[in-house]
C-alpha cells in the first residue's frame, strides 16, 4: 500500500481535467519553508499543484505563522510573514505561464484595537503592494480529540477591543479572514453583525467536524451547521470560501485510505455543504479555495478542482465565473 500524502499515493488517481481553460483564482493557500505539521510547501510545490491541469492564474497566500520575525516587538513579529511571502510572490511573477501570488493575507492581533493600525502599516510597507488583509483565526476545542484544536484559547470574537480591531480593518480598507469550528459559528455571526463595514471572509465553511468527540454525529452537526450558515449569510459583509473540508478533523477519513478519493467520491461526500452555502450566499459572495497543502493530506489538487467543477456544472457561466474567479478578484482587489 502506498503511503498516504506521497506522490505514489496521489498517482493512484489521475483524472482528465474538466473545463481546463476556465480561469481560476485560488484564494487560499499556505507556504512553509520549515517543516510544519503538514510538511514543507514552497513555491515549487505550489506550482506543481497549480500546474497539474487546471488554469490557475493567480493565488492568495493566507497566514499560517510562516516566517514570523524572531526578534523585535511581539505585535510586529507577524510582519515577517508578509516580508517572506512578498519575496516569494516576486519570484512567482518571473516565470511566464505559472500561477502568480497576487495577494497576501497576514496576521495581526485584533485585541490591539485601534492600535492595530501600526501593524497594518508595517504589513503594507512590507507587502510590495500585495497586502490585502488579516486573518486572526480562532479554532478552539476542549475535547482533546482533534488534530488541530487551536492555540490555547478561543478567538475572542465578542471582546470589545477585538471588535474595534476588526472595525479598524474595514475603516482602512482591509479584509478580515478567520476560521473556527462549527460550534463557534454563532459567535462569528455576532461579530459580523457588530462590524457591518468590514468585509469578513468565512474560511472552510465554518468547519463541521467528524472525528473524536464528534465522530458519528455528522447528521446532527450538519443540521446545526445549515441553520448557522443561513444566519451568517444574512450579513451582507460576509463572503464564504468554498473548500477546506478535506482536513482530517472533518472526518471523511480519506487520509487513511489505500488511495485518495476520486472527484466523484469528493462530490458524493461534500456536495451538500457546497450547494447549501451557495444557495444561502449566492455565487457573487462565494469563492472556491484549495486550502493547500492542508487539504493535500486527503486529496490531490487536480482531483479536488475537478470535484468542485462537477458540483456547479449546472450553474450559469456568469455564476461559475464569479465563484472560480470574480468574487476573489473583487474581495482581494486582484
């Protein structure tokens, strides 16, 4: 049996590319030069995925604590990530016909309130014109049964200084990304209602879980998740990213199989999450994402994009263009 998350394992499932000419912006990927829990993932790895068949023209890097400064004031250490990625982005623009990193979403502590402006100015200066927003993520779980349960405390969506920080993003024209677990969706809803002038991006569907304490509860969780997504969609300042459901904690178990899933298996397992979110938000407030290399633990890049294309095969061309390109281009100004 090939070892999961190896080239031999991915090679067991190769598919003809669906709609190969369609322009795509992948608005959610990471980079790691040093080994993380997901391995390393550098520009050459990103290109290997984006050049696997689909027409990925541009990408957006999302904060993953990569390249933080090792010295200096604590609140400015995340600026090192913008410095690092801006350099990689410049290299990505030097080779014709490859995906270009066209936007950077980094980290700043929203609990700084209005004082976060200093950090934003530093990111802007470091970003070489590519800095677009902040992710202050808050996945938090106390069951002790998840692969990635967060960093020790829940994202403080309800705290006054945090909300002031998120409002400051909107006032200065920046976006706010975050991800969390499904049982935090109502807290996220309250934040969205409190900061109506800030564009917020909900990553990874609000992460319905399916392992550990949440194993065997998929239908119960889906019912709660459906109601929460519909409520969040009532906030016009929120945009949804469609993807990020192939993480081990989502519970589909593909990372333990003898071979990765086909696009048909992907569609059968996840279609309902995609279609419900699109129905609630509308295509103009939805963008497909890869969440690579995190979702790479479970599925290959070209198969995943085939699956997403299959899910919306019956949508109009304008609707497809919005979800694969236009929404990301508008929200991230690329």
